[in-house]
């Protein structure tokens, strides 16, 4: 498995230094910043009658770092409105669906008990680019589906 992931890392030329709070022996594949986009909210839970539908949405202070951990496992370090967490340490599943070396484009999936996400990231050799991601989520408080975009680059290191 190590060869596959190191080919991705070398091909994307993103062997950056770890962000604050990341282990020293991780390989950073992408760092992305605040997201904005649209969400469709279903009525129920926190969404009252007549308040569902499409809404402008975003994560103003959000960050996503895609990296290979010390065991060469693909992981996401995500800072959202609630917390900063490693998806693997939280028990979520993360996988590489596809990687196109010619365009330096990655398609990643992640899911847990109440959500499913996809991340489509295209970057240049300096790690500058764009991430487009989706989430579909069902909890007692909310049921929604979102499409967001965020800029990517080394300046989006996650800070505690």
C-alpha cells in the first residue's frame, strides 16, 4: 500500500511540512480553507415548518487537510463549526475513489453513522487549487444535503 500512496504524494508534489497539531511523519496531500455553497434542508428537527429548502451555506472558519497518517492510511483532519478531528480517529471510514495523475485530481469518500461525504480536489504542483465537496446527513436534529467549494493551498494549515 505504501507505494500506491507515495506515488500519489510524489505525483501531486505536495510533500509539505505538517500543519500545527499534525504528527511529524505524515504526508500532506491537500490543505483547503473555508467553504461556501448551497444546502437543501428538510423540514423537521431544528428546521421548522416552511423553513426547509435550498439555503446559502458555508463553514467560514472551516479547514480540511487530506493526509497519509503515520501508518500510510488516508485520513482527513477536519475543522468545522463543532470541532477539529481526525476522521479515522473518530471511527469514520475514508477512502480514495480515484486519482488522475495528469490533472492532479483526487476523489475521496468519507462516511460515518449519520453522514456521507465526497471530496473532489484539483491542485497544481504547489498545492494551490480547489476542493468541491458534498455531504448528505441525517440526525434527529437535521436532515440535509450540501454542495460546497473551498480554495486549497499551503496557507490553510489547521491551527488549534
